[in-house]
């Protein structure tokens, strides 16, 4: 096919594409003729993106704090992008399942490996000063992080571990959501009252999170796995990918935050409260929460010891030397 024949073929395909749009191809070609060339900075809205860092203080490291959290939310969006495709998939093809899980893991691994920016990339003195201007805002209020959990596993797996045995899929979405594990992380231990951080979050996002939970009822990634054929459910590559996702999401990622909290909030035997009033020492450790997306993949002993060795490494680093 020569160049003219190729162009004629492409024009014919374009005519077919636009014939039902109410406009003929000539109109679309006029639009293409007048349209300006696309640039990199316009395509990704670079100027807008770089204008979104608005510190509330004059401490230079606050801008690092803002940018890293914005980067984190973009990675969360990438994770949700893959999760939604898995949840919506009707083909149940093994290769598709494995590839989407692999991508999710790659995003988590990028986040985990980059968290040294938060742990070592800011001056502690600056952080402890500018953080006071952020009250009561907290990373606890990341709605995308909660959405990731809802897409991954049924709500009964997210009920606080102290109550988990009393709840099942027979309970309503509303009942399960009311007892979700992370709410205890922003509740006053003595009075039982919700912190302002939690009140703000619930007011803004509860209707949306409940709606998502209902949309994925019996259709989470865990449900999708359970619906696979016996042969596919036993596929070692898939099982390894799902286990890696569990560890990335529910062990390694929370522990990165613990490392940061220990550096900035727990030094010289002086514990500093988190900005949102969250009980970070009880909220962040995986061993205390025992959140597992895909419990069928583990033995009872593995579930009982979930996150233990990693928590020991953080709290008792000398224990490994004994």
C-alpha cells in the first residue's frame, strides 16, 4: 500500500467513526486544522501542578511535606485505577488478574522505597514547629487510602480485630462500616469521643465510602479471587502477587509511617501527639490491627502472627541480635 492509499484508507475509517456524531468528517478536519500544537506542559497541566504547593508557614521543609503527600495521593489514584479494572472485569482471565496485581504492587513498592524522604528528608525541629499550623489535619484523612481497602476486601475483614469475630457478611454495610478498624485510631481512649479529625472526615466522606462499599459488595478483589476456578486459585504466581500486595498494603506501608512517627514524634523519651490526635502507637502497628485483605491465603498461625516480626524490628531492634 503506497502513501496515498494509506491516507485514503485512514480517511475512510475516520468517516466511519464520525458518521453517527451529527457532524461530517470535514468539520472534524477543520477543527484539527485550527487546533494548536500540543505541548508537554499543557498536556500534564504542569503550571497548575507546580502551583498546588501552598505552605502555611515559612519553614522550607513544609513544602517537602506537602509535595510528598501529594505524590502519595497520586500513587493511591494509580492503585485505585488498577483495582477498579479488576473489580469491573468480567473475563476472569488469570493473566489479567496477575498483571493488575503486579502493577498495584509496583506502585506500593515505589511508595515504600520513597518514604525515606519523609523519614530522613526533613529537619525534626522544623517539622515540630510547622506541624502546629496544620491542626487538626492528618494523613489519617486520606479518603483514597480507605477506598483502596474497600476495593480490596469485604468490610467484615476491616472490622476492628477486637470485634471481628462478632461480625460477618450477614451484617449490614452500615453496621460493618461503623466498626471499621481505623476509627479507633482517632477516638479518645478515655472518653470514647471522636476527635475533630475523625468528625471532619466522616462528615465529608462517609456517604461516598458507604456507596463504594455497596457497589463492591460481593465484588471486591478478594471476592474476585474466590470466584476463580480451582486451578487458577492455586496458581503460585497469583498467590504470591496477592500475598505481596497484602504485605505491602498492610505491613510495609504502615511501618514506613511508624518509622517516620518514631523519628519525629518519639524522641528523647518525649512522645509528641500526632496532629490529628490519632493514637499512632496503637493505630499504625500491623500486629495490633491485623488487617488482612486475603485471609484464605494464610494459615491460622500466619494470621495470628501477622506483622509481629516487623513490629519487633521497629520497637525492639536489639531483640534480633540476641
